[in-house]
């Protein structure tokens, strides 16, 4: 990725999440958290939100990643340099921020006037990873080798029969590959220890701890130098609690909430068929790391599309890809799984790499304790959810 080194600097400072821009829009049912509780909105958490009003904080963070991916820019490219050490300085206006506001309004106008309010034009449509869109055709690109296809973007070709039964067969092969239904039913919980490394650790490994309980509870804590970073799904709600974020607790909504539940379901594959609906198969052949994979797609409760890629030979899951809806476009995210090891008769991935527009991280497990006692307190929402209240940014 041509802009990875620049973004790594930004993530080391923990600042990618705050480009204060956006677009107002009505909130759908999928934007809610797992309860009827109203999530904190961007304008309640931060100052000087002029265009990105009315969207939850976690979606706001995804929009920042969308901007970064579209323009190959990091936080301080748009914000003042002093914002690297001062959250409040993100509210300062800059020429690039004002330009971005105008661009978002322009996209909305084009989509509304020319495409029936269907979002077909985004920042990425023109920028394609460059700050300044190209206006002259490139002969080198025209006659050079085409870029490699992105397997995440594979779609069923028009006219190809879609088959729910074929998807079920692929899922059945996976269940058999990791131990079989009877063995999987015996796994009710686990705890694990290992290491985590990512942009937020400058790729240095730090300790991580995981606790999970069937059917779909999961909490993962990374012990970062600046304080713990914990992501939790309690079976209904999801959140991120971290000392280095502008908010101590960020509730997950929409596609982020769908993803948190999917991540928990992956660890208890006996229920994988029930995790999604509208299963589809019939995708063209694709490869990941030069290995043929079979692709199935399902839809999460909040409407998020999730693709699962299974090794055609072994049947094991090698990638999960999902596309999170935001105010400015779909944010892609994928998780690559590897190093499957048997734990009490069940094969589990001991290595996975998460990649999305807001960063990349790798988790490696060193010890897994199956059917360990995991109390309800592990999945309890931190007290900061009610004690701090909205930030005054």
C-alpha cells in the first residue's frame, strides 16, 4: 500500500479518527446499537462539526478511514500539526478541511440530482488514492499490465444461478474441517493469551487477552503502552473502551455492531449458519495467496454484507470480508485467518490479520484454554459509559 508508511505515523499518535467533516442524513434502524439506547452522535462528542452531523461516533471514525483511503493522507495532512498532541486542536479549520466539506456536499448533490439519491459517486471515485485527481489519461496504465483483482470485490456474475444449498454445503465442509458438529457443540467457552501488533503499537508486539462464551460473547483486550484497548460484544451490544481514544467508551452501531457479532460467531462455528441470513454461492473462482478459495455471502441482522472465503482443499476459513455503510461510502474490512491448531478436538485459528481503511493489526495466540470459566463480569460495560458523558470538543 503506497501510503502505509505515512499512515503508520498517524496511527502511532492515535489520531486517525478525528477529521471533523461529513454529511447529515437520516439515521436508519441499522445505525442503532443493540438496544433502544441512542448512540452518541458526532456533534455531541466533538466541536466544529459542520457537515458530518447526525451520525454515531463509530461511523464517524469509519468516515475518517474512508477519506484516508481515498486520498492517501493521514490526520495531520488535513488538520493542524498541533493536533497530534491535543485533541481539541482537531476542531481548528484548515483549507483542506474546508475543501473536503465542499467536496462532500458536491457528491451529495450529484448523487441526488443525477442518480436518484443512490450513492454512486464518492471521494474514491475520482481520487483513487491521490490527493489531486488525474484529468489526463495515462498511456502507461492503458497499455501496462492490469492491477491484480481484489478478491474481496468478487461478485456473482449476472445470469449465474445463486444457490443457498451450495452455500450450505461449503459451510458444512468447514464445520467438518474444524472438528465436526458434535465436537463443536462441546466448546462452550475459552480464554486465550497472545500478542497484538498494529499501527497503534508502531508494529511492536504487546500482550493480548481474549475471553469468549457461547453462543456469541467475546471480549478482546490489547495492553497498549498508553493503556488498555478493549473491544467487547456481550451478545446484544458492542463497544470499544480505550484510554487513548477521544471518548473513553464508543458504542458500536450499524455495520460495526454487525461485525462485532460476526467476530464472536466465528469462534463458535457450530452456530455459523444461523449467524447470517440470505446465504448465497455461485461466485467466480478466486484465489488468496495463490490458493483457490470458495466464496459464500450472507447478510447480518443490520444489513451488512459479509463474505466468507474457504480454502477449497481443506475447507478452512481463510478470510472474512465485510462492507460497512457510512455517510460517504462503503468501508471495506477483512480478516485473514491462519495457523489452525486443534484445541480439545476443535481447530481454531491462532493467527489473524485485520485490515481496513483505518489500520492493520495482527493477533497471534500462544495459549488457549477451552471451556474455561468465564464470568458475566468479563462482558460488563465499563462504568465510564455513564460517568463521563459527552465530550466537549
